[in-house]
């Protein structure tokens, strides 16, 4: 049981879409996968950094036009 939690959380942290994780774990519903795959603080931080970089890149491109 603990291995399923570890697998789900590590897969999600690695950037694998939850839909894919659900299929790998044999879940018919993503809500079942959400019980096992927890979003870590580190993943949230990485996603926020990526969003900021994407926004900054967009602003830079608009300024050069």
C-alpha cells in the first residue's frame, strides 16, 4: 500500500500527467489516483517557477516586437 503512494507521488513529481498515472495504477477514476499521488511542496515550487519563466519570456518577446 505504501509503495502505491510512493509510486503515485514520485510519478506526479516527475511531471507525469495524472491521467497517465491513473492508467498505470489501474484506476478507472482520477479521483482514486489523487488519493495516492500527492502534490509535494517541491513540485508546486517547480511549477510556479516554470510559470514565472514562461510569463517573463512572453513579456520579453512582446517588448522586442
